């Protein structure tokens, strides 16, 4: 039996840091951990889990309201919690996780001190105060405006001020990260190029700066409008500018998520990128094209011309999609190459079967990859097609898509990396390891079921956001048949499973962080062991010596392409049925 603890970390080494004593050496990886940055990684991670808990609690109440058989909440509380859920889960939780990732990547992987502790405190305070202000403004009933807060809906001034404070705090944190990169380069704390994880985090930081500046452009005038200082905000201007904030903020998540995939590939099986040049080029594609690929949010908006929409969704969008497809190939390829080097060469998928699925860091990351790629990627490209979007816009298909990208992809990846953050940064061991191993499957499976239910219910025309799909009291019946109700039931069951997985995650993390056994001074307890079941996939075949031998990944890529083709043409056939052109 061979015991595996951790792979080779992506740190080049060989250079001295600039920590001036405020550093410790990780007892598991040997990496330098800047004590100043460690404090803020912990703080942002804890706050992120708190927002996750609040947003998740709102999620189950919303789902049980949209399920007609339950229809739990009255209308006002439904829209209130829908606003809260969107902001806490999509913005506050994820932003705090991302700041923690930036601090980790900029200090530990570059062997560098944090540029400014004062700036980190300022950023943390602003983000915390802003988040609390927004939550209070929503829960007291003064800001039921949903995530997009489209003008002329008007919220409390405290709502907009809270968002502005949070955005300024995030911007300060990002600038602190970029300053840390500069100091690391100046002080020669690393050799060669920055590791790929740092490169991906830097791409996320660059997109974040542009995103937050757009946020300032749209939110500051709206805040003044809410106080009566500005008399009028053009709704069309607001919608278009807001999506420069709303769309790009999700692409920060994608960059951070992909960086976490590469990090977990290394930590769990010792994988290394198959091509640094190709992987870095894909991150550059995100920076260049992700914003211009935002047209799918406003494809039915009359304020935007048809030519721009066609160019955008017909050409620009695919350059951003290309970046995700590259990562979708190189990440599993790096896992396959690493596994084959260990001798798992039996058949096309022996390397995958023998992977450490009992390690929640690996299972969470690989499930995130599959859910994001097959669920979010395929549906995203199809829904971004202008003609098909006309059928799906403002139906439940849209949240069905972004729940598998943002929740099944990003949130699950962040949960997976937490199974290493707690023992390596908090220096605490998890309790109930069996539940840790179950949790990613529970959460990932629930989100997948929920999104399938949403997507198919949306295909029946069930609208998104609306409190009552029956439109009770309307002059005409909506006419949704039993199939739509069945899919909404599937959505409800999936939501219950997913929120159960979320609550298990929160309980496990809280128990470990506050009551877990300390592992300071020794290596973390390994998450997995390569048992006999894996040994039967070892062969004496020398195919694994070839660094570019990845036949299993190529077959998976072809299977992905086949799924995409079937789904794409099925939607075009559906369009031909409902849109008769003679």
C-alpha cells in the first residue's frame, strides 16, 4: 500500500523571500506562509462561509416557493430573499473567497510578504461593513430590487452605499495583490516566470479592476439618485452599463476557479500543466474577450443594435469560449499525464478510475470541472446564440445554466480547496472524514439535479424570477402542463439535496476551524491512500513516460463535442418548430 499526501507544489524555489521573520514553513508542503497574509486569508475565508450559509438558507426557501406543490413564501419575502440570495452567493461569498486566493497566490507561491497590512485591514473592513449594510437594507424590506436592481426600481441609499463600500474594499485588496506581485518581482523572491496559479489569479485581478470601475460608473450615480441628488437615471444606460459589471464579475470567478483547478490538480495527484504557454494563452483570452462576450445578457434589449449583437454572439463570444475549452482539455490532461507517470496505464480510463476519489479536494475539483464543462459550458454556448436566446430569455433555463457554472463550478471548486486551506493555513484537522468525502458528491449531485429541473422547466416556458408560475388571478391561464410541474419538483428535490450538502460543508468547516485538532509542527493527515483497488490499474507499460500521452482525455473531449453537437442541433430543431418561416 502506498500512501499519498500531497503532490509537488508549483513553487520554483531556489530564491530567498523578503518576509523579514514574519513567515512560517508549511509542515506539509514546505512552502513559506506569510503570517501577515495568513491572517487575512483566514478572515476572508470565514466571512465567505458566513455569506454562504446565509445565501444557502435563502436558496432553499426560494426553491421551495418556486416549487408549486409547496409554494412556501409570500410574494414580498420571496423577492426579498431572492435579492439576498443573489448578492450573498454570487457576489459577497465568492469575492471573499477570491481575495483569500489572491493573498495566498501572491505571498505563498511567490515567497513574498504582503505589500501592505494596513491596506488589507482597510479592504477587509470595507467589504465586511458593505456586506452587512446590504444584508440589513434587504432584510428590512427597503431594497427588494433583486441582484440587477434595474432602474427605475429604487432601493434604500444604504443598499447602494453598501455595494459601493464592498466594491471599494475589493478594489483595495486587488491593488494590494498587484503591489505584492511588484514587490516579489523587485526583490527577486522567485525564479523564472510566476507559477501558472499566480498567472491565473493575476488575470482574475485584472478583470476585477475593470469590473469594479464599471461598478463605480453605474452604482455611484444610482446611489445619488436614490437620495434625490440626481433626478433621473436612464434605464437603458443603466442596464447596459450594469452588465459590464455583472457579466465580468462572473468571469473573475471563472479565472479564480480555473486557477484553483490547477492548484488542486497539483496538491492531490502532483499534476503539472501540460503546456504552460497554452494555459497562459487561455487566461489572456479571458482578459481580452470576456467583456465583449457579454451580449447574451441583453440580446432582447432594444437599446442595443442588431449588428452589434450578431457580431458579438457570432464571433467575439467564441474567443472567450475557446479559453474555457482549452482549460477544459488541459486540466484533465494534466491529471492523466500525472496518473500515467505513476503507472496507472491500464486501458483508456484506468488513470481516472484510480484517481483519489476519496479525497474531497480531488472529487470536489473534478466534479466542478465536469459540471462546469458539460452543464455550464454546453448550455452557455447554446443560450448565447442569438436565435435560441430569443426562446430561452427570461425563462428558468437561464438560472438553470448559471447555477451549474457559478455554483456547481466555482462554489464547488472553492469548497474543494477549503479541504486543504483548513489543514494547511488554519492548521486544523477536519472531524468526520467520511462526511467530508461525501459532501462534494452531495452538493454537486444536488446542484446538477436542480439545474436539470430548472432548464427543462424553462424549456416549457416557465419564467425566471416570478413568484407564482400559475399567475393566479390573471385573465388567461398560463397553461403549463404536467411536465413543467414535474421538472419544478425535480428542481425542489435537487435544491434540498444541494443545501443539505452546503450545510454539511459549513458544519464541517466550523467544527474544524474552531474545535479541530491542531496539526502545527507536523504534516496534515493525508486525505487519501492509494489502496489495492488502485493497484490493479498499474501496468508495466511505459506509455506513461510520454509527457503527451493523454488518450483518455482526448476521448472525453470527443464525447463532450458529441454532447454539444446533439444539444446544439436539438435546440435549432426546437426553434424551427416554434418559429415558422415560410
